[in-house]
C-alpha cells in the first residue's frame, strides 16, 4: 500500500502527464498531443504557476514569531527533514525542511510547552538507515533542550502514522492525564493535511507552519519562463492536494 501511495500520484503530476502525452503523440501521430505536452511542461515549470499553486497549498498562511504561539501541552515536530546520503556508515544530512527543527527547538526554549515530540520517519527502502527521530532528538539536546523533555515516536511512514504515533507516545507519557493540546510544526504546504489528521487522532492542534516555499518578492517578467525548481514546487503542491483529498475520502468515507 505504501509503495502504491508513492507511485500512483506520478501519473497525475505534470511529469507523468507530459510523458503520457508524448507517448500518445507518437503512437497516434497527433501533433496536438505534442503541443499539449509542451504546454503542460512550460506552464508547470514557470514560477508564476508554481507560486500560485504552492501558496494555495500553504493555505495563504504567514510565518508567525515564536512569541505569538500560545502555550500547549506539547510541541510536535514532523520529521522529513533528514535524508540518507552516501557514506562509510549510515549518514544523514539536512534537507530544505530544516526550519522544522529550528522552530521546534525555539518553541521549546521559549517554554511554550513542557514536552518536545519528534516523529521518526522511516521507509522500507531505508531499512538499514539510522533512526531519524533519535537523530532529531540528539540535535535538539545539542541546541539546549533538556533530554527529559524530549519524546520520540515509533517509526512512521506517512502523516496518518505520525498523528497516531504522536498520540500514542503522549498517552504513554501521561496516562489518564495525557497531554492533549499540541503546537504542530511542519512545512506550510503540509500543514492543512497534518493538522486535520492530528485533530482526527484526538489532539487539539495549534498550527505553527514553517519552511515556506513561496516568497514575498514582487513578480517579474522572468516568472513566465520555466525553471526546474518551479516544476518541483508545482508537483509538491499538487501532491499535497491529492494527499489531502485522499485522506478526506478515506477517513470520512
């Protein structure tokens, strides 16, 4: 099921659509399909389209200062900011989402909650990789958070697992008086789906979005020309829309 969830969206993302249109144009000898493929590739690769889609995925949220966050029982930071890289031993490096741990640590050091929870991302193809949740916890300790304030969930492979695992680790910590309110830290484009799933898991959620993929810089003529990074943002935003729709159908269907 996990493999299907990762593979199937490819066929409804711009890259997959372009490949399909190109194949059909060759098989059917239809020039219109070739033109359509080029149009999809061009539009999905422009900053103008990518930024509009990403801003919608981010829910038009804005970055908030740590001081503005209300107090809660726990801060939950979703993993996904570490990637396994080539090395003599299993080695990880930070991805673009490093803002997640920075914000989680900042909230903890500002005493916005007594507990700091990290989820532990894991996929079957990373079976020999390190425990990413524990690596995040170790980094938080290096940045000044007391070890006794930090919890790490079991290994998780998707956002629904993260919500369930966070609820379980908080329940195990508090028993009948388990923490129920959390400040949820994740990438802005990922917040709508995450907050909904965490609420469904039984937690009162205060969103604290970070890792914004759009900027406040003014638009320019150059935003009409393709860029590789824009294609990536377009597909990230669309994947998030599909993921949110999937969970809404599955969880409420």
